[in-house]
C-alpha cells in the first residue's frame, strides 16, 4: 500500500555509496594479495612474475575496468533508468565476487563472497531485485562449479560436494533473511505511514475545528469572540514590547434600509463584498473581524493611527465604488472610528473610544473616518 513511499529515498546517493564500498573492497583485495605475496609466495619460491600477474595484476585490472565502466554507466543512466542502476549495482557486486573466486578457487571460504550481492540487495527493499541477486549468484556459482572447477587438476581444488551444499545453503539462507527483512521493513513502513496519516488527518481536523471556531464562516473574518481575545493579547504585547497599536471600528451606513429595500439576500451580498474589500487591503499582521451584523473591526499591530487611517480610507473609497449587479446606480458606504493605543489604556476604554470616534463619523454625515483625539489631561485620568 505504501511501497511507493520508498521512492522518496535518494537511491542515487546510496548507489554511489555502494560503488565507493566496491572500490574500497577492490583496494583491500589488492593490498591483501600483496601481503600474501610477501608472506607466502616469496618464502615458497614461487615464480615471482607469474604469481604477480595471476594473483595481483590481473584481478586488480579486472576490478579497475569493472568499476570504472560501472561508474560511467551509472552516470549515464541514473536519471532515466533509476531502476536499472539498482540491478547494475547487484551485477557489479556479483562480478567482483566472481573475479576473486576465479583467482582463489582453491580456497573454500572464498565462495561466500557470492553472499555479498545478495545481502546488499536488501538496501533497495525490493523482492524483485533480491530475487535477481539470488538467481544470478546461485547460477554463476553452479556454472563455475560444474564447468570450471573440473578443468583444474584434482590437487588444486579442495571444494568438495559438502562445500557446494554448504555454500548453496548459505546463499539460500541469505536470500530468506533478505526476504524476511524486506517484508518486515514493508510492515514497519506500512504501520508508520498508517499512524502518520491518522495523526495527520486528526491534526487537520483539529486545525479545521480550531479555524472554524475562530472564523465567522460567511465572511471569512475573525468572529466576535476571537476579536476580543486577539485585542487583549495584542494590547499586552504592545505594552511589553513598545510597538504602536491601532484599532478601527466600522459600521455600514443605513444597512437596515438596505435590508428593508432590497431584502436580506442582497444585504448579505453587501456584507460579503465589504468583507472581501477589507481582506484585500489588510496584511497578514492585521486582524479583521466581524463582531456584529454590519459591524466590523480591524486591529492594526505595529501601525499608528495615521497608517491605520490610510488603510481604512482606502477600504472606504473602494466600497463606495463597488458596483453590484442589478444595482448599478446604487452606492453604499460605511463610517469608521480609529483609536491609537497608549500604555495604561484599558481594553474596554480602547474599544469604547474607537467606537466614540465612529459615532462622531455617523453624526457628521456618515461615509467618513474619524480619529479619536484626546488631551494629555484625559490621558492622565486613564493612567
């Protein structure tokens, strides 16, 4: 179910790392052959050139050619044939094992090198690649035993039938271990993804519930309760961190008449249009809310009263110019009041004074914005 999630793993990097391991194995093999030459071949008086050519130079050159060609192929096809590169990595491991077995066929333990590609196939978490590895290595091993070993003198070969059965058993056992490991990995991935998706769905549901509890669904603005929560918190932050804070309260003019004349459906259309204009003119740091039927408010963190006035006036002019389908000759307006906060001004007085400025706009003919002003003496009375 979740097997495709393995695609997020960057196998290209792992392929490169495995090739690097192959280079290290080739180097270790070369160093080992040189050490064996000085510790075993020289004391026994073996023909130096023949031994060096057969056991050191030829295997080293084969590994060098094999790995160099593999690096080139990997670079050429890694983007277009990602799956093919995985099979290439297994094949390279098998050929390296075969190269070493070909040199030291008389050493029974050398045949366990065929286990290496099988075990490495687990890296890809694929039963297909694991089957490819076991079939390839078992086939090459059996052909080697049947076709190559009989051509050697009896004294040079110490690989008995028992050794053959043991080696095949080890390879099959390795394949079963790889299969079990891949199955277990699949189970872990499936379980993890199932838990992850359940928790993600729960998080989305919680987020949706939290969002819906704070948002007035018709307009997409914050609701009455959330407005006062944010207002309280922002007043505290403004006083603690000394940044300006302004509040604008707005009321659509003659809205009852709009409902009575055109019906509540059109009244809702006016409300929605007004909310959309507010959202278009406020930033991510501003908090716009619908706290009553046709009553709206905007909290402006880090903006003084003059900046708030500019934004509210832009909203007012756009709302004045809004054309409604079927009511092309009608224009609608709102009145607004703005108050800038200062340290010591309570939340209740902050809102009341912004509302008082709104009342001044209404009394002065509506369709205007008024900034609340007060004397220093009135400020002292509030401290």
